[in-house]
C-alpha cells in the first residue's frame, strides 16, 4: 500500500509499504477514505519529538471503512463506515475505567512514536486499529467523511476545552490562536458564549474567526488592552488557549478576569513556564489543561455535527491526494493552508 512516512525532519515521503494485517483478536484493518494533517503533526515534522522513530506512518485524524476484524471484535464489522479516535486506549486500566482515556496506561497516538509507543497512523491506504471496540465508532449516514475526520481529534479536543472552561450563558470568551483547533473552539463556544474575542497574528485566520461570529483582535502588544476595553476593564470570563507555546499561555493568563477560567488545549512541550502565581492567587484564577478525549466525547460531538449545530467542513481549505503529502506538509507549515484533507 501507499503511505506517508516521516523519514527525518521535514522529510515526508509517500512510499510502498506492506499492507497491515490483523495483529490480535481485538484488532481491525480499515480502508482509509479521508485523512488530515493536524498542527500536532508538525512537532514530529520539525524533529522536536525525542525518540521519534523515522519511518513512522503519519496521521492521527482519519476515517474509513472496516476491511477485516479480529475474532473478538464486537462493535463493528466489515463494510462499516467508521471514525478513528486519534489515541488508542485499552479500556481496562484504572484511568480508562474512570473516563480518563488520554491517561490510559497503554495509550498510543496514531502516527506517533517516541513520547508514546510507535503506532503507525492513517495517512495511508489502509490502517491497523489495535483495539477496534475502543478505537472505532460507526458513522451515521448523515455525517460525511470530511466532517467525521474533525471528530477524530480537533473538534473533540475543542469540545473538551470548552467544557473545561465551564461557560455560563452569555459569558465573554477569548480564543487565543485561530488555527483549525481555535476555529473548532469558536464553533463549540458560540453555543453558549455571549461574545467571542478571537486573537491571532495571521490575517486569514482572523477573517475565518470573524466569519464564525467572533470579534477579531490582532495578537500584538496592544491586544490585552483592547480586550480589557471591551470588557469594562475586567477581562473575559473564560479563555481557551489553542495555540500552544509559552507566549500564547502568557497572553491567556493575562486576559482572564478575576475568578476567570483559563482552559488550555494547545499542545505544550516546554519543560518549564514562568507562571505568575502571585497574580493567580490574587485573582483566584482557575487553570485547566486538556489533551482532548475523542473516545470519551465522540458521541456527543458527533451529535452536534449530525444535528447541524456544528459544521467543521468549511474550515477545509485544500483537498489533496495522499501522494502530495510532502507538498501538503510544506503548505501547512508555511500557513498557506488552513486545513488540508488527504485522500488515498
């Protein structure tokens, strides 16, 4: 089969590799119909992940059709359209039993290695799914493959981030970072928020945020003052940080009002961060960090899509063939594309 493999920093190659085969009675093989590039893929692409195994098949956002299942698989069968949760989990450990799938003792992220055990991903014609009854979820006919690929990761992550922000109806919310994840957060937050203030430095992203009903704010040195002006000097009720990196988190902490919420869903890898504990103590700020848990949240998120309350498909800016993966990664890194869908 053809697959997109990362062979070194910024070295993506689409090559012939062996077809996956059933590896255990709990596993399945799917034919991938749609896959996508996520911002988290860039950390591997840049060579920032210690211990990453070059040659890993990329991609943790993908959907497909079940080709084959192991003898113990009960919830899906060959021919079913399915979404794939971005992270596999066992369903048996203490964390899984208590609804904490991202902390599973046996977790692995599709298309990733190094920080987790290697698990080849879905930027390929076919993919092996280790724990089909946990990792796969049947798709209703009314949800397209392109919409479902967002449920695999970033829409579910945005859902969890908004949930952890504990919004009340009419709250002022700031979204820091308006890439695909931030746009998903706007879509979910607007179901409850009053005003949404969207901060970014990229004009196209601010335009996209404004098209979703957010107030665009250029994330420059005056951004915090502009947010304070719009909120009678207090700051917003809740901040959802979607960009990752220390500067975004610093900004987020400064935007929240006293007793405000800061919900972090941007990917962070820095080993330390200068947190102003004095200001947090004085303001009684709540800080929450979420990885995203599509296995736990996919039913609710799919319902939002199926009922038309959230439509992630307009965020797609480019549709390309799997064989164009190297160019797609270049475009995504250069911010020439908002969200790229790849088809085998």
